[in-house]
């Protein structure tokens, strides 16, 4: 994608203040905090800042570029939520429908009470999981990598992992989701916010309701209309030369290589299409997705969702903030003053969240420290790309929020 940069001053942003983002990225790379960084800041749909630092593959001395392809992990979730809501608009389901109506394997779920392994004690769930529960992370499903409860351990012991190299080419959503349904929940549906594989189950629901595999639905119904030519569940052979390597925090300092480029499982065909974290994309492609959201369901004459649907998705669907639902902190961020919609976090009160922002802005990020947010009141969008696991290692996204908002001058 070719970008035409606008004069920041003409859209209410300071050129000099935006330059602080450049210095921040360069310092993070120089200090070996992250291998690379790329930031896009747009206002009124016009890109005012798009710069990068570092290398998509440090070992190969390959610099990061505008067309670099990144693992966006959980930034896949908003895409899956959009897919589901497209079907919602077609009358395929209601949000309060029990999940078992479409995926019968989720009937009669149990909830963990005490113990672990073979000594685990469970009880019947108080009610069924609804589709709304899946989209708001209140289903009682979890992630094995969280390592917080004995249920997480059960996921690991039973290879319930939608983003592992071992399962990416050996399983499908059709095979994985029924196995997941045999696991107990960590809480009754609707009672607790807990990050988990609910959006992967939502991806399976899209398959069942549409009659298409999730990759086919995304490609035909979302990526083609929006012109997202470099986004998918794997990197085409001809594009591997633009794929970024993945790094993790080093033992003492710096970072260590976790996954390569042409030797990555993303460089070949996959069969398990993770709606919760399986996509790769470029900053240009994801900007087109955020523009579609900012414009409330339409981009370049292609309308995928109605205005009211996008407004509905990006409002808070919890009774309060996430902290009140049992999640005071997630990744590097406090969740005091932050709610959750249908696939997005939603800012409720910047003072309680202790970070500059605007009530009504919506956002999410990915495990490799990527992030985006859209601020409807300021008509501002920000996207950040890098490749460092875990996202909780450094407060990168909180720092970037401050650097982005301090550049506003109107």
C-alpha cells in the first residue's frame, strides 16, 4: 500500500511533537528492547505520521519497511467479531442465543470448583454460554498459556491451543472446538471477564453459520472488499521475503529469536484458522481495517456493516469496567476504568485508567506487542507494529498512547 502523508499541522497535530514518537522508537531499538517498531498516526482519515525503526529480521540485517508482514495475533479478534456481526445483520443468530443451539457440543458445560488434574471437582454451569459471552470474554473459557488456574493446565495437557505450531497444520476448528467443549469453565458464563479462546469458538460459529471455512469467509467477505491484500492465516510463498521474525524477551537483556521467516509455520499452509489470533498483516492493510471501523462500516464504497452495528460493537457491554468483572490488570495495563464491547476494549474513564485518553475510544492489541486504537471524539487512529513476546514485557502501548495524544494541538 502506498501512503500519502498529510501535513500534520493542517489536521491538528504538531510535527515537532510527533517526532517524539520517532525518537522513542529509535531508542527502544537501540536499547534492544524490541527488534523493530512501526507507528502510524492518522486523523480524519489522513496519515500524519508513519515511520519505523529497526529490523524485521536482525540476523539478516533486513530493515523493517511499510510492506513488512507481522503476526498480529489477537488483533485478529476484531476481524472475527466483524465477521460474526455481518452474519448477525443477516439474521443468522441473536446475541443472547445459547451457543449450544449452533454448536451442540457446548450443552451441559461444567465449572471448575476446586482441585486439579484427576482430583478436580466441578459442578454444572448455572446457565448456557451465549454468543454475547463469547464476544465479551465472559464465557468462562480461558487460555492455557495464562497458567493461572488448574483449568489452564488442563488446556495445556490436552493440547487445546489454537496458535501452536503442532496444531496449526494438524487440526481444524471442526476438530479442536469439540475437544475444547469437554474442558470445564473457570466461572459461570456472564459472571467474570477472563481472556480466553471464546473468539476462536466464534470463528467456528462463523464457519457453521456461513458454510465456509473461516479463511474463505475472511478472504471473500472482508479482505477482498477492503483491499487487504497482505492479510491472511499464512504468508504466501512470494511474500515470505517481507515477513518479520518473532522475538521474546532475553534471559538477561535484549531479545531472543522465537520464530523465523521462511522456516515459520506461517510460511506454509495452515489448517487451523484461529479467529482469536491467527492472522498476519501489514500496517497498511490494518489501517484499511481501522478506517472501515472509523467510518462505521464502510470503506471506499464497500459497506460491510451498518453504522448502528459498529456503534453497538464499540460501546461497553459490561455492567461496569473490567476490574469490577475480576480483571484489575491485563498485560501491562490496568483495567480500572476500561470496559469491553463486542471484540474491543472501550475506554470509560481515563482518570480511573490512569492514562490519557477519551471516553468512547476502542482498542485492542496482540501478543507480540502490536496494538491499535480508534478515538471517535478526536477522529484519530493509531497503529503500532513490532514482534516481541509477551506483550506484558514493557509498557510500550501505554507510552505510545501518551506520545500520540500529546501531539494534538487543536
